[in-house]
C-alpha cells in the first residue's frame, strides 16, 4: 500500500473495524492536561513480543474519550517529531 495514497477506507477495505484492529485495550492512562506535553506509556511484554515477532504489525493509539491529540508522521521535521519507542533491556 502506497503511504502517500492510503485512506481509512482503502486501509480497511470494507471490513469491520474489529477485523482490522485488535480492539483490546493495552493501556489506560491519565494524560497530561498541559498543552504540548509528552505522555509516556508502558507497553506490556506480551504486546512488545508480538511486535518483535511480527505477529502484530503496529500499534493503534486511539483516545477513548473527549481528547484532542496530534501524532506526527515520521517524515515531519526529518523524523524529529515522529513517535519513538524506548526500550529497557536486561542483559543476561
């Protein structure tokens, strides 16, 4: 799928929302009420494992209430404002 041309409709291809996205909530967190602030979310080990194994192709971050949020694409300002994953790794 060409990233430049994808739309919601072309992405789900007429299938029900729940068939495309896992509707299970992986976190529920109070968000900062300060405009422009960052929110840090811990992704559980099982979810990370599915991402690393390729079982899950990505994460859908969606507000469940009345909230205004902006997520920047990786291309925005040469990746400086794109989403980032930080890992804590235990070396064995």
